[in-house]
């Protein structure tokens, strides 16, 4: 063991760890930051003879490079000798390499391509607490291999903050070894950020204060690139020459990331503005002050919409502790938290595992290649949501990667050979042979954030990538050439067939092979698009692509109704025609248009759920027009029909009879009649195609058709429209209440000793007795009782107010009249 490493705390447990691995074949090492587990444990296993060739898995490229460099330095060597790395866009290994540091995605592909892991005797999963999808899946595959193919394969899971018992159970009750850390004391300071102050302003203010109050370099944790840029804009004008700003996030090239991590020049203080990439796995030399915004950006995949939404959320307590620990790696430090102390207790204990919040299509495809159709057969710590699994299977079936039984198709086999997500793998594998290189360039561009710039227009970014002279662009193009070669070879080997449509050099047509559900058509205003999956998407109206007629969207974020299009390419007319020929749907549509109050017909071309073209056509003379009109009535309701005064009264009378008699009268409520308009209304209006065609006489005839046969011809008898008063007047009866109402002047009922009734005498009318001036004076359902009772008091009042009228003492014996008494 190199002398420099002997003082690290993890050395104390190396013997027990070696014994556990030798006896059980697997173990869990829980060690706080600074214990030295990442670099010391692999070297110890190699030098002690416990392992001959080790694969060390790191969560990200930055951590992998840092770990490999540190181990190589401890051994007094260069990277690529005993210790090397293998990652996307960058590999440094040789025949002498015995410790290979790889990223999680690279390991997953290694084990899928070589299930026996030939030559490897120990696999170490570092920083497993981050719980990425690749780490969970890679561990599940390694457990499978150790159980079925390689009983000599040793598995070690290492973490700083981890529920060791759960992982131990997953590994067959593997022993848990714990090490103390070498963290120096860290003083926690809270500076609450008021709700009116932005994260950027609060962070910049805290940095300015820390530069004046503390010594050493400063590490600032911010949610994302946007906040990093804004904090830099606030600090750059005021920082002295002795302070260096260094951004640190995933999209930076390796040189810029290394600049942020390496020690600052003598006499220079460094302010590192970082995302959560700097939480674990590496030490940034010279940092003794941490400023923690308490926020992080988290991608959340919504399987119901197929969209990924970026959420800015509070960090977990575990992440907050990890961030604070960065200040005490090399000397006592200070962690400044931009929130109140009591808010820490309200934070979630751990971050949500990625398997519960990401697109699972890659996991499902790789599982099928492994021979597993049910994820329940894998040793996973957490089970993914069934809806996310279902949506992933649906996408893979649409891409032709899985058959109906969930098995890999030849196309799926060809896709699996490519180190790409399923959509992009299908795009490369299915492109025209002469477009394979362009498809590969495009795939690498989409998987490596920041390549070719950040413009929405992918064609523009592709041009920038191909003309770029920076090392990252050159490395990306080398990888693209390799992917294109693999694709050509896989297509020949698996006879995967050709694309659904010729791509013909059109970038949009190539992109559509991977994103057929995201072909987007402009609707109305510039920048407003509808995707083939039915979702909405938008681009700023000032952007060049906002006026495009058709786009293919590679990345969209936000809500389903109006997601923000992040990257897309235009689709030319010739390419669109080829795609529509292969997958478009043409149909005649007959539908009711509420604004026109009428049925209209179109010849419609659709791609998925999006309408590409709609051409008006004459209305067909068949049942489709009647059905569309009936559907329009059902949706808009009876209130849009013009029954007229007579029709409204008739409908009220029929509803009264339905209430009074019950079955066999049908339900004549508004919703019920609208629902069955095709049955009772349209037979009386043959050829009608608009609401205006349904005139009052047709509506009245249709309503009368609703009368049950045994009541036909008796409508006036059962529910008359008028009451023939003793005075000779025909007074309308209202049927808009639960009880029919007769509003009539009281003297028109003189001489009547029985109470008026309808419906075979079963239902007395509610009498609303009026004065000569048509003002209510009494409401009664017992006219004889009224004559004999309260009439005397009412009569006295009426005689005073209306002296010209006759007000007899015995109205039941008087003569009815509609007039005042004659003048003398």
C-alpha cells in the first residue's frame, strides 16, 4: 500500500473486508466521505492478491477520471498502466491495466456483451447510494452472473450514505463492513433566503460574504447550468484577479471539468459553481467553504405523456450532508446553507431512486436481451411503476424492437448492439445505408449535452459539431463513426430489414425513425405545434423554427398541453410525403361543428393523432350525416334547438305526464333526450344536416311521437294546454313546476263549486288566484274550502281596492265574469 494512503481511515477495515469477500463472495462497505474507499480499496485488493483484475464502477465520467488519476498517482504511474478508464468518448487502458474504472452505463454494456465477464474477478460498485438506473440494473445483472455463471465473481458495493441492510439482503445477506471517515469539523451556518430573493442572488451574496470572512476556495451548489451562468454574471465584475471562477457541470468537456477539480494555482482562490455532480466521488482541492442553495434539478419522466419534465426541488438530507462534507475533506471548513435550520428536518431522507422516475425503455430492451421479460425476475432494490413499464414496452413495440410476446426481434437485436438509448438506436439502425453516418452523428449529438451548442435547430447544431475543432467534438465524431460501423455490421448479422420510409438525406426524416410519435405540425400561431401523439409543443415565436410547417421533436420538456420544444429538426415536404405514404392515415370525416350549428365533411390526412391536411367535401347522403347531427345534439344539448313557444309548452306538458304516470312514459329530461336524439328526433327530419333544419313543426311532431301508444289521442284530455274557465276564457296552464299551475283572475271562477283537475281527475291544478289587476291574492288547491273560509277576508280587501267590480258573498253561487260590473 502506498505510504500516502496508509493514514486513510478505510485502511483499518481492509483486512475484514478482504475476509468477507473471500468467505462470502460479496460485501457492502459503508464509509463516509474522506475515508479513502474509492482509491484505497481497489489498490489493496490488487496488491494483496485478493483480486487479479478489478472493474470499479463510478456514477459519472468526472468521478471516474478523478479516481483513476488518484490511484495512478498513488502507484507512481500514468493513467493507462495499472489503472485505466473506459467511458463514452474516452478510453485509456492497456495490456498492463488491472484496475479498470468505468462509468455505470459502460459496465451495463460490458456485462450484456460478455455475461461471463471474462478475466474479471471483482466488480466494485462505488457511490451506490446515488441509485442511478444503470447502477441498479448493473448490480442485478452482476448478481445473476455470480449466481448462474461465475460463482468465483466477487461483488463489492460501496457507499457513503446507504441503507446497507437492504443491499445486504439483495446480495444474500452479505456482510456489511463499516469504516469511520476522515472528515474535518464543518461548521454549519444558515442564511435564510427570503421568498422574494432568487437562488442566484442569494448564492452570489453568500459568496461575496464568504470571500471576505473565510479563507480557502469556495464550492457553490446550484440547481443547474442556468443558475451557474447567472451567478457567474453577478460575480465576474466584482471579483479580484486573485479569485478564479470555475463552472462544473456534466455538459462541460473534460478539460473544463478537470480545471474546476484540480488545485488552483498558488496564491489563487477558486470559486467552483457546480451542480450536484460535485456531491460525491471526488475531492476538489483547496475547498473549505461550501455554499449550498439547497436545490437541485431533477428530470421526472411522465409515462402517461411520454415527456420528461425538469423539476427544481429541494435536496434530501443525505445530499445536504454530502454537500456540507465537501468543506471538510482536507481541513476544517464552513458550510453555508441558504435555508433556515429547522427546515432541514423537513427534507426527504434520501433522493428518489432513478428507476422510479425515468424512461424505462432502455431497461426493458436490455432485459429482453438478457432473456428476462418480467423485471420481477431481476434482483432490483425497487420495483418500477407498472405504468412506466407498460409505456416502455409500448414504445419498443412501436419501434419494432419487441414482438407481441415481448421477445427481441431482429430489429431489436440490431438496436441492442448500439451504445444508444432505444429511440436513437432505432434511428441509426433503420436509416438508409447512405444516411447511417448522419444518423450516428445525430445520435451522439443528442446523447452528449452541449455538443454543437444549445440551439433548438438540430441541423444547425449538427453543422457546428462537424466543423468543431475542439477535442470534445472530435471525440464525438470518432464515436459516431464507430457507432455507424457497428450498425452496418449488426444490420447484416441480424437481417434487420429496412426503414419504414426512405430517409433520403433529410435530417427530419432520419430523426422521425426514432421519434415517430413526435412529428409535429404547426397549428395557428407561429411556434405552436401539435405532435403526432396528440400533445402540444411550443417554440418561442422569435426562433427560426417557429414558422416551420412540420418539425420532428427530439426533446420536449414541461406539461403535456404545451411542452417546451428543446431540440427539433424541420421535415421537408418530400420527406413528409414519404412518411405519410408509409404510416399516414387518410379518411373521410363527417362531424358536427358547434360554431356552424351544422354537420361538415372533410377528407382528412392524419399522422398519429395530429391532423396534417383537411380538405372540405360535400356531405354524404347516408347515415353518417344523421349520426353526426345526433352527436352534435348530444354534445350541445336541447337548448340549442328552437322549439318555439308551442314546442316548449308541449315538452313541459309531456314531462308532467311522465312524472305523473311514470312508465311506460320515457325519461324526457334534457340529457336523456339529447342522448337519444337519433331515435326520437331525426326520423321526423330526414335529410337534416344542421340545427336550423330542425324547425319547430318537426320538433313538435317528434315530441308527439314520444307519447306511449295507450296515451295517443288523449293529450288534451290528460294534460290540456288551456283551462276553459266558467267565464268563457281559455286560460293557459303552466307545466313548468312539479304541479301544473293555473294563474287566473278569481272572478272567472265564480259559480264553480269543484276544484279544477286534470289527468283523469287524478291531479288538482294549483290555483294562483289573481286580482283584476293580475296581482296574486291567494294560492290554493282547495277552491271550495277557499270559498267557505278565507274568501270573506279577501272579499273585504278587494271591495276596497276594486269598487267597480262585483264581489259576491257566496261566489260558488255567483256568475263568473271576466269584466267589471256595467256602468249605471
